[in-house]
C-alpha cells in the first residue's frame, strides 16, 4: 500500500516538473510572483488591483450570517471571540508562506470528525479580511464534500468537470468580496484518487493559479488516514496543516500522518479543534 502511494507521489511530482519545464520562459517567470507583492486600493478592486481583474468576473455568492454562525464559521461576522484564534493562525501562516515564497496549503485531518472543513472556511474568511491578499479555498474532499452545504450554497456545483478541463475556472469558481475565490463541490467523485493525481487535474489547477495568481490557496482535503487522496496530491502543495480533534485524535494517528508526510511535503503545523480546556472551541499550536 505504502509503496503504491509513494509511486503515485513520484509520478505526480515528475509530471508537475515536466509541465513546468515545458512552459515558455516568460510564462514561468510570470507565475513566480512574490506573495503579497500586489498593491490593492480596496477589496472591491480584486487582488490584482486592476479594473479588468479576472477575479471581478467571477459570480459573487451571497452568504447568510446566521447560516455561518450555525456552522461555527465565525471569522466573517467576528461577533464570536473565537475568531481571534483563526486570526492568529492566519498571521503565523502568512508569515511562514511569505518567508519561503510558498502559497499552496492542504488542510486535512487524521480521521473524519475533526472539523477540518470548518477550520478551512474560518481561515479563508480571516484571510479575506486582508485586502491585499488574494485567497482561494477549494473543496478537494472528493469523497465527502461539505464546503458548499456549510456555507449554505444550494446551487449545484460539481468539481469533476473543472478538474477534467471541461469547465473553465471562470465558470466554476465563485467570489466573496474582491479577494476570496471559492471552489465548491456537491457530490462524491468516483475514483477520486485517480482523478486527483491525473495530468488533466494538475493542468486545470496550474492554469487556474496562473490566471488568478492567488497569494494563498487552501485545499480542503479528505482525512489522511482514510484514503490515499491526500498522499496522491502532496506534490501539488507546499505544505500541510493537520486538524486534530481534542479528546478524539490519538497520538499514534498524528505520528502516522507525520511519517507519511515526511520527505513528501512540509508539515506546517497542527490545529487543535474541539479543545475542551480552551477559552474558545478552537486553538492552535505547534508551527514547524
């Protein structure tokens, strides 16, 4: 099992390197943008600070504050003091990414039930309050997508046509304000591990990032120890945040996740969720 996963990772990494080397020199130079280097006058201008920004062409979604609070998404309204924990996480994460010129972060958990989607959404809305930072959150939990329902989005969104190149990003992505783009999904995808490591999916994601040039991309991934999707996707990210459930996640599960990530990506830290002894439900510790 492990050898099969490692072979898949090496294949994806080789495909990604080959695609990068095959791109024209000027295109590669354009894609290497220093995070946070774009000047923006206001959130409505979009993260590129231009009237013709492709971000502004994205359909804007309407969010219900009461729906968000029911789902414990507190960073948009900020009426709940729990948002401070996510703001602290945002600041530490942005510093780490900018120090290393990284931008792509997978958010996962050892098992289901740790609250990774709730954490990912809270972090995304906290990032959106930084007007000079263009952020994306894409639901890549292809086995059990939850982002759309958590945000109260009833319109049907499917990610498979986007990942297979049949649906362009401007028809797939949705926008919140001027600097947050969301990628939803409503139904489970068959053969998700095969799709997520396919050349078509890699090309679709690269083209999207080249076009919109977000400073940070968050990928809401499935639990790491329940399937091979995360391991298959590791060559496409710069690092991983691991969400654990207080009183639920075992130490050996965290160690197994660390072992699987070793040599394949950067372990950015652990987010402690459902912490009973914390002042709020959310806590953060351990950035490596």
